[in-house]
């Protein structure tokens, strides 16, 4: 079973529908015990990192997420679900995040329209997450902040908006994307299907 964490994120219904479309064996959960028992975990998200971290702490999900990642459970973070993996965020004042990947969440430079809303081409490394997805395929982004990291090996996909920034990261059992695969049409569904296949050996991508 893949646990999809429900902490009140607005994109949860769309994420659930997309995962169901690629035949992922999911269960929407609010109990940290269900996260600890899952074969794999998805953390969707929209909004601010501070609000998300507050919700996760109040639910006890922050410790559950750290535990399952430490033991090797496959994990997928989407949008803010990627950002909270960082060490810290500057959004609405510097604050700690989960500290599971190196880097800081920073606001796009002045002069750029934020939030960035729209389709960006993603240059990727051709790893299993991107199987069958053309390099430069477009994905849908909605965000005002991005992950700034010095760890180039962490980054599996990049895109441009005023600067070059990570669109996707992967290390060991952690995978995360800044864009919304559930709103990214054919290639978003394909990416979700690839992740599900790698995580639990089930599901399928959209051709």
C-alpha cells in the first residue's frame, strides 16, 4: 500500500486521481502509524513551507516521515512536499524544515513575476523516473520559491525561470518534484507511473 498523506493540502484530490489512474495501490491517511506501515509514501502539497511544517508536526507526521525515509521506504514529495525535505526555508522568515536533503528554500529573484505559473521544459538525467519521457518535456509549475542546493548529484531534473533550478531530486529512496505531475498531462502521469513501478512494482505509466 502507498500512503498518501492528508494534512489539508489543496492538491490532494488531483494527486489521488492521478495516482489511481496509473493503478497505484493507494490509501489516503492521516495517522502516522499508517505511514510507518506503508510500502511507500507520497507527500503532496501546495502553499507555504511554514504552514506545511506546522501541520506535519501537529499530526506527528514529521517524525513518521523521517523514520520511514531512514529505513528505506520509497518516498515521493510533490511541490511543497519537495520543499519541506530541505534543511530550511526563507519563506515568511527563516525556519527549519525536515532536513532530509541539503539546501535552502529561497524566493525567486526580484523582478520575476511570482508565483511562477505555467509550463516549463525539464532537462533530466535519463534515470528510471524519466523512463519514456523525452528530455525537455514540459511540466506544470505553480510556486514562488525553489530549492537552492550545492549538491549537484542530488538533482535529477532542472528547468529555468530567471535562473536554473532543480525541478526534481532523487537520492536513495527519496524522490521529489517541484512541479505538479497530477496537472502535467501525459508526461506527469508517465512520471507517476514510473515512480509507482519502482516503489512497489505495480502501476503503469500513461503512453
